[in-house]
């Protein structure tokens, strides 16, 4: 079967077996299933030839389709266990599309628990690929300079992780950021060679920390909803 390039693919990984927050990917978040925010942002950007959800779960698939995403095939058991990585999921998705006669030049991975994602930031990050970068990673600032981290021994003893920065002023420390846990873009050939999004030439797309929240626990969920409501109230007052 011949394979023809078809532009950009957005993959939203969303398995059914969340451990710490059961049914996390379809849990109600400020009025609708949390995955709906990611689907709507991707579709609203108009960037993608396909916005698909990779899942092993029938309910997740039904919710994804209801909000406009494609679920053309279900994720395999191997790519759904506790040891599977995001890269494993994306490899499987690309291979399955190619087996069906479709390939893509650009890959976006957008997490299902990204209610702060917007079409506008996806568009802005996508445009950076056109400026010569092979990949883009959404990042945000640390709350505290990571160069000032301590190592904690088993006996409670402290030592500097980076002693060379022990006496440096905060404003003199080199800028640092961390993965925002939101989205990634890459040109497919380069992503396949690196099997990841951080590669030579990669650039960071900075996001305001006020709109970033890891959601791994129920406390995280409550914090994310609080941040989301504050964000929405701010937009309404503009």
C-alpha cells in the first residue's frame, strides 16, 4: 500500500486505567470532561489534518468522539500497561496510520489533562517549526531556582547539588525551565530519529506558570480547578 504525506497529526494519549485519580481523563473538570479541553483546543487551532485520541477504553473513546476527535483504532494492551511510555504510544499510532495508507509530516502530542491549553498557543508553537526548529516543547519557569537544590541524605544531611552556585545571586543564575506537561511538536523524521521531542535544535515555548498545573493527585485536581476559574474570571473582566 502506498503511503502519502498528509500534513499534521495531533495525538491525545488517554488510556482508561488512571491509578491515582480513577477515570481521570474523562472526569468532570469545571463543567465538562477534562479531555474535552484538549480536543477543543486542537480542533480550534485549525492546524491538524487529524486530531485523534489514542485510548484503550470505550468510554474515553465515546467522550473523545462526542467532542469531535477521531478514534480510528484502539490502543493495544502493550501500549496501555503501566510500563508503556508516551513514545511507545506515538510509535504505535504512526505505524497504524501508515498501515492504513496515511503518514504525516508533523506530529503534535497534546496531553488529555491540559485544560489550560488554547488554540492560540498551539498555533504560536506550531509556527516555530517553520522557523527552522525540528521540535518544540511547552515549558514553564521553576518556582525556585533549580541550581539552588539540596541533596538530602538518608540521615537527613544536606549538601548542595550544584556547589558552584551556592553563593550566586538569584538574578545571576542562568535561566532554567521545566516541561509544562502540556504539548510537544516535532517534524516526524526527526522525532523518529530521536524517539523523543528534546533533540538538537529543539526550542521551548514558554507558558505562564499561573496556567500550568500537574494533575497527578486529587489535591492537584482541586488546585487546577481553582487556577482555571481564576483564569476564566480574569478573561471575563478584560
